């Protein structure tokens, strides 16, 4: 009986593996989506020029581990490399 079960599982191993990988990717994407919404992250805009502009940039790790009584102060950065 155990051998039969092992053989049945072995016969559909590829399908099970593909399904598990798909579920893992869905979990990853949904977790990222929830984090983005919760932390109000935005997608950077990439341009083909030599300018770097960050407006009220935040560091998610530092922001997360600050003591509760301290607030992270966003920083802006403007670089023009020519």
C-alpha cells in the first residue's frame, strides 16, 4: 500500500512541483503588493539621462527598526552628472 502511494505520487511529481512553484510565486507577489500598499512605496521612474532625483526618499530597513518614539525623516537628493 505504501509503495502504491509512492508510485502514484511519483507519477504526478512534476505537476505537484509546478503547482507548488506557482503558489510560491503568487505568495511572493501578493506579499510584495501588501507591503507596497502598507508602506506606501512607489515605483521609481527610470529615465535615460544623467540625473538622479530622489524626493523624500526612505530606507525601508532603517525605517522599520527605528525605536517607536523616533520618526524617520525622508531625504531628498538631486544629482546632475554631466
